[in-house]
C-alpha cells in the first residue's frame, strides 16, 4: 500500500466515527450511556423511541466501536467502550457552542434563567461542598449515581426529592446537577426547591463534563 492509499484508509477509519455520530438520537444515546450501562428497553423509553429503532441506532454505534453490548437474561445491556467516548461528546458540544449561532440561540433558550446557574469554578464549588458550605445533590436515578458521581454529592433522585426535602438545610445553598447542560431534571429540582423556600441553583456539569475537565469522580 502506497502512502496516498494508506492515508485515505486511515481517514476512512476516522470517518466511521463521524458517520456513527451523525444522528441527534445517537448523540443522546451516548449521553445517557455515559451515566451508566442501560438495557435497550430503558434507552428506548428515555429517548421516546421504539425498541427496533433504538436497536438500529445502537447497532450503528456498536459498528463504530463506540458502544458494546452483552446479553443479561432476555435483555441486551449496553455501555460505552471507554470514558473517552463520553469526553468526545462533550468536545463535540463545545465546538458546536463555539461556532454555531443556531446552537447558541437554542442553548440560550434552554438556560433562560442564568441567575439560577451555579458558578463554573468546579474546584471552588467542590471545596465549598467539602466544607459543608453548600450541598450538592445528584438528581439522576440512583443507579447512575452508583456508577459515578461528583465528589461530595448526595444522591437524591428527582422522583424522591419532594419526599426528602426535610433532609436538606434551608440555611445553605443547594446545587443540583444531572446529566449535563441539556438535562432538565436539575431544572425541575431547582424549581421545586425554590418553591419550597430553599436557596437552589443548577450546575451545568455532569460526570462527562467532569471527566473532560480531567477531574476525579467518586463511585
């Protein structure tokens, strides 16, 4: 194989990754799988797709070696093939945010109340959480928290939050996070907490953003 053909072959292999990512639903699948491994049924339910279409998207991701599956009884369980796949999703979003006005406009609508966002200094926020000056809560499902979570965060899934309000202090700020900046579970949590008289803000980060920043997670 001459040099030109070799270079073309290499670019073709890289293009396999781009082709696999050329779908909004596949990007969302990767975001969900970055939290924890999931069954096809659970993924289909969360993304509002039927099982057949979900399986087709997972097949495309599997062929690009971005996910892998295993059979567990009658269910197929999928996971990312590495933490670098989750980081790739964060990097793609960062490029879109830097260069696409359409992304910026849509994201501004999603984050319509910037005063409810926690500061972006990750290490400072975690230092505050370690000292007990703020309370960081992870409102994702418990199995996602068990897989990996931000240091010093408490697991209070969104569907349990109302029943567990008494466990949270009203004299300190509550910072909620979920699966990243596109996730709305933390918005719902902040709205509920504020309605009940708590000081609460949302953190845009999730575990993938933490990994992309080179910071340690807890498990």
